């Protein structure tokens, strides 16, 4: 039996609280068995510091799955370029789809080419436009669990501090959900087949230009790792572990970016969208060309004129001495850098000592094992309730 708890909270405080830096939360445990369970809950099966061909292959597959976005990007560009309608409205009983994105792109482009002073403002507005478009794309999903609040609903909730009731029945829109997921999977398979065909053609052209070549050796053949997470007996582990760690960090960045663009981090995405919208209007009234022109003039006429010779004769000797020896000045500079390095090293050692003391005290009071809870949504798969789940 799965029980989901509903937690009441102040919507305004939660929305504004997303502006604050997220604290580092730790789960302290005294048992290694409990530590493994907590680590699995927070991070899944991934262990970025342990080499495993399964993790390396999973990272590669996750990055390769991004080719499915090519269809979304191509569809969005075609919609904007060819003025295809996407926003459906009813006029006297007739359904009409308005090409709002195309009209907006036309207005931004025509006004920008006539006045480049609007470029910073339009950059911020494009960020808001992108987040609004991804929010609109997410709302097209027939699954109520995949959906999100629209921008107007978020503005309504933030200003009036009132929640919008959205009860979800069991098996709601199940048929439409299956059709939507099948269509997404079909587009993904098409893009995957297209990418494979393109790679094969490029390889064939390369072999033709080189006069024929043999296939490279498959480095994944006859490789083995210990399942329990101990030291790897793979002779290539030392060389492939940094690659696996780099791919893991890239995947985390991609997941966090995905959570923002697809409104999984709805509060933060809402704040970023509104901040960019506000900055776009503020930057619209700033005379950027005036500031750039006069800043450039000031720098050029101050630093590149012939009067810099007088600076070299009268100012530089006062700063470094009248009879400054270049070698002695270089030695003094080297001594100062060594001194600064020593001070920085001392600060690092002090910081390391403080961290070790805090870690030792935490282990003494709460347990020798600690798991850091991810502050961002770094999960590989979204946790979506099943169709038979209902919300009241």
C-alpha cells in the first residue's frame, strides 16, 4: 500500500524562498546498511567515484537520448518560421489557431535590426520567452501528473496567495496519455535512426577518403568489474574513471538544466522568467549605445595616447622607485607571490582543519556515516505517479 501525504504551505513564502541559496542537508547514520539505503534513495545506483562499465554506458546512453530534442527544436523553428498556429481560441464558435510565436519573433526581429540598442533587453526577453514556451509545451501533455501550472495561474497564486484546486481522478486521460507517449517514442526512434544513418554515411565517406581502414578495437570487450563496488580489476579503470566522472558531472548539469527548462523546479523557473521579463523592460530604457560609445572613447583617449610616455617618465618611477632595477623588481614580485601563496595555503589548511573538526563532531554525535541530500533535482528519471493514483 502506497500512501502519499499532502503538505499545506504558504505559496508566497515558498515562491520567494526559492531566491535564497539552498542549504547543504546531510543524513547522518550509524549503520553502514542504513547508509547504503539512504545513499540509494538520494543518488540511486550511481557512484561517480567507482568505475563501472554499466555507469559509463548509462551516462553515454543518457546523453545520446538528447537527440530526441532535435525533433522538438525543429518543430519549434518550423512553427515560428512558417507561421503555424499553436494557440487555439474560439471566435463565434469557430476554432482558430493563432501564430503568436511567429508574430512575436517578427516584431522582435524587425525592431532589433532598426535599433540595436534593444539587444540586451531582447536577450532577457528571449529567456522569458523560452521558459514560457517550455511551460506551454509541458501543458500539452494530457497527463495531469506531468502538467504544471500556467504562468497566469502562478501569477494569480502569487498575488492572491490562493491555491487553484486541481483534483485528479483515477485513470484520467489514460488513452490520450498512451497515444501521446507512443508519438513521443516514435519521434525519438526516428531521430535515433536518422542519427545512426548519418553516422554510417560519414564513416563510409571517411573510409573512402582514407582508402579503406579496419574497424577500431572495441575497448569494451572482455571487461569486468566487481559488483559489490570494491576496487576494479579492469586494467583500463584508471584511464576510464576520469571520463566516467566527467560524463557524470555533465549529466548532472544537463539534468538540472532540464529541470529548469521543463518546469520541474517550477518556483525557480517562475522567478527566473519574471526576473528576465522585468529586466527586459528595464534594459529597454537604458541608452546602451551611449554608454558603450563613451566608455570606448574614454578608454582609447586615456590609455592609447602619446601622453602615456609622460606617465612612463613621471608616474612609474614614483610607484616603483627612481632607480628601479627590473631584476630586483621581479624578485620582489616573486617574493610577494610566494608570500601570498603561503597565506593562501595557510587559509586552506585552516579551512580543512575546521571541516575535519566539524565532520568528527558530527560523526561522534550522529553517526559515522553521512549522506548529502541533493539540493537540485539531479535524478535521471522523474518520479511520476501511476494512472491509477488519484488526487483529492
